[in-house]
C-alpha cells in the first residue's frame, strides 16, 4: 500500500506544474479578451482599470475550475483505479 501515496505525491507535483501553466495561460487569454472588449465598447473607465476589474471578478471562478479539473478529478481517478486494481 506504500506505492499509492508515493504515486499520488509525484502526480500532485506534476499537476502543480500543469496548474501553474494553465493559470498563466488562462489569465493571459482573459486579459486579451478584456482588452478587446474595452476597445470595442469604450467604457468610461481607463483600460487598465477595466482589465484589472475583469481579472479580479473572474479569478475565483477560474481558480475553482482549475482546482477541480487539474487536481480533484485526476487524483480521484488515479486513487480509485489504484484501489480497485490492488483489491483484485
């Protein structure tokens, strides 16, 4: 039963690299979309304020989706598969 925790730790480290990469990629895409939206709509706010407000509003949703998609789902899948395969 010792290899399962070791596997989960190695997988968690690898998933952390994936999480950080996806975090920066998603924020860059969101920032670009917000800049394009500002250019089209021309709201009364300055561009940097509009973009900062949009990033601040979207950050909790992005974090929740990334944690579920990058950590919870794969680790649960691997842990469940390891338990099932070890019980056979």
